[in-house]
């Protein structure tokens, strides 16, 4: 059994038709049929129910399909990683959620470019969910997000847990009355959350924080992204729970206040492909921890420090 047999089988299984599968593979139908027959003979099993229209997989075929797809994906990833390791002039694509731009990410990117002038770096704003897909498709090489998504093909490193703070309209009574706020003090406010889609997202982290404490905001207003949320806060439409790095925006029409619960945090997570052991990825991670230490920013232990 060779890799081409797997590719041919997967094409037939997904198209459920030999003619369409042959067109997809850019080969003639008779050779394709012979290849599938050889595959079945070598395995000693029947993979398709030949008398069904459209074609259906047997139970054995369904089992074989699920593993064939995984093996082809791993093969494709191995090929791309090998080509990348062999390139002298290298490139790296970085995905990020918008809120990470208000923290250390811009400095990380600038420092990485200064220290690695032969690496072509490109940036792509995208949700954490989209980052996972883009990593598996090979469209990006590293992602910075906030959602704890589990995937066997993705390596995730929680860099730090960032405190959540409240954004109030300027002159709001709660912004003036106390140095800190509690979530229970906010339930009668209109809570502006973001992003509206895709989910799960940072919005779900905020809503879960209320739910975990037995609280329910009077009204929830979902918007597309953080700048819209802060604009509506400034207009007096409600309040928003944001990561503490947003304080660096220094908007004159928005007042930020700490929350009195140290467990109200949002993680910053670096994601890469599980098989990616490239020098550039290692150097970026090392650079991040170096900058955290230079800036005296509290962070989670380095992976090698956990042992």
C-alpha cells in the first residue's frame, strides 16, 4: 500500500463516485478503479458497497477513511515542515486576535524582525478558532489567541494570564465611587461583549465569569470587535469587561477600573503545529519570555521550568 492508494481512496470516498473522483485527481477512471481494487486486495477487505448509488463505504471502509485522512494530513504537514527547515531564506506567518495588539505583541514583532532579518514576517488578524484552522492548513505558523481550544495537532503554550478590567463611560458613578469594582456591582448595567462571532470567543469568557458567580447581566449587547465595544462605552451605551492591556489605549472618553477578583483573567496563548520544531518558533518563544522578564511582566513558567 502506497500513499497514492490513500489519496485515491479518500477522493472516491468523498466524491462517492468514481467519475468525479477521477476528474478531481486528473486521471482516467479505469486506472482509478484498478488502484482501488488493488488496495482492497492488498488489505483483504471490501471498502465500498459496489451496488449502491451513490457509492457507500462499508463499516471497514469508514474506519479506514478516518485514519487515511489523518495520515495524509500528517504527511502533508511533514512535507511542509521539511521544506521549511531546508529554506535558507525563511518566512513566518503570525495570526493574532485584535486585543493582543494592546499588549506586548507589537514589541515582540519588532524585536523578532530586528534579531532575524532574513525571516520574512507577515501578520494576519483572525479569531482563535480561525487560527487553529489556519495552522492545520499551513496558512500561518504561529497564533496568539485567548481561547483554550484543544486539538491533538496543535501545541498550545499559555504565556500569561491577563487581568480583566472594566471600561466605564467617563463620569460613570461606579467609575468615580470606588478604586475597584465587583461583577455583582455590574449586573444592572448593559454589558457590551465582543466578538459577536465566531464563537467560542472572549465574549464567552466574560459571560462565563458572571455565570460562575451566579450572576446575570440585565442586558447583553454583542458587537463585532473591541474598538466598537469601547466606542459604545464612550457613547454611554454600557460598560465592557476588557483585558488590562487595553488600558494602554488611554482614551479620554473611557475610564478603566480594576476588578476585585484576582481569578478574573484572560489567558494569552501561543499556538503552533504539534510537529513544528523549527528554529524560528523556538526563537520567538524565547524572545517572548525574555521580554516578559525585561518588562517585569508576570507570566506562566516556561515549559522547561514546569519540571
